[in-house]
């Protein structure tokens, strides 16, 4: 049901007047398993439905084994769970390439080391 709704946002746009920002917190990564092209299509639909609206995206990027050894914490289990369940976590480089390919021209990246999360402000 979630995927059906998210991939058909154009059907509910009339119920969402005055949208100032599109947000996603730890949610975009759920769509990587559908394939990069499908995720790009989703972003394109949101951009077309909400032209000129900023996107605020927060994600936990995928870390290399060396990064996990240096600072394991709870992120180790998070990344392991996603890997074991066939989900794809993207690296910061993959996220930035995706935003670029989606046509965003202003991409701000704010890394929060204490939370091991990245905020992207996209326009």
C-alpha cells in the first residue's frame, strides 16, 4: 500500500495545497531495492508534482567494513539487518550521484557524525 501511494503522488496532489518542502527521513533507501531507475522515476514524479519545492532527505549511508571497524556502534546492526533482508543502503557518493542525475542543481549535504546520518537539502 505504501509503495502504491508513494508512486502515485500525482493522484493526491489536490489534497496537498501549499507544499513548501518534500521530506523523507530514512525512507528513500527503501526504494533502492526496486532499482535505481525506479527510484529516479519516483523522484522525477515528485519534482514534476511539486515544481520548485525543496527536498529535505535524511538517510543513513552505507559504510565500508573499515569504517564500521573504526566506529561500529548501532550502525553495524542496522547495516547488517538491511543487508540480510536484501535491502540496499547507498553510500554518500551514490546518494549524491542520484541527486545529480535526478536534476537537482543545488545539493547541500550535512553530515551528522554523532547520528551517522546525512541530511540532503535539494533544489
